[in-house]
C-alpha cells in the first residue's frame, strides 16, 4: 500500500493504517537512541521558571534494579526517598539526544570530553542508583546525574541558559569557553550579548 492509497480507505482502515505508521515512526525514533545518550525533553515552565528534564538512555541493557520495558535512567525531583530510578521513555514529551559535552576540550585542563565506555557508564549508574543523594537544584539535579553517568563529571547548564553566571556543580571548567563552544553548536540563535 502506498501513502497515496490512504485517501481511498474507510475511516476504520485509515485509523488502523495511521496507527501502524505511528508505531513504525515511534520504533524508528526509539532505535535512534544509543546506550549512554543523554536525553533531554522539551522545555517546561513551572511557576515562571523554564527548565528541561534530563535522563540517560539505557535501552534493553540488563542492569541491576532495571525491569523489562524500562529504557532510561533518571533522577526524579524527590526530596525524600530514592530519586534515582529507571523508567520508560515516553515519546509524547519530545525527547532528543543532548550529548552537549561530546568533543568539548577545556582549555584550562586540556581534557576532551566524550562518552565513557559502556562498563564505566553502567558502573556510574549503579553507583548513583545505590547511593542516590537527595535532589538539589544547584548541586544534584537530573542534569548533574545525566552528565556524570555519560562523562564522569557533574555539570548543569540549564540553571543559567544564557551563560552570564555560573555553570553549577563543577568548578573545573573554563566557563566562558564552554559556553562559547555550546553556543557554536546550538541549533538556535543566541540572544547573548558580549
């Protein structure tokens, strides 16, 4: 059947075909994520504050504590109890790969950041899962966990998306250089003025 044939279908048949196409597209999108990718969701706004949620894609890799069907690892905003958890990636929240430190070289340290190997990623997942600290917006949020799992460093840029202030949770970066690097990779024009 060709897409042009859809016009000839009845409502029930068209709905079924639409459902199958949506399932195929969702499957293709899901297979676009790779183990260790940082996933960010579309920007949300609560009480006048804009933020993104971050997670790490783990797919079907068998990790202690993960159940069948769970394909992301994340830190939920919880102030009491275990906040690091495995969950199911939901496409309705518009997830996208956001490995923003890939290939970044810090001029102060000379270190170039890239995805850790799979064993290191699993080790960091288990470490944070077993010893998850209480959520803290400045020093222990979902972005800190995601960057730590992928790169081995805790960084959260979203608290200051324009970059005029601090990069929270890690003082070893040349902040100005990192922000220039990220702006150069950005899909959106920067509104930052030097």
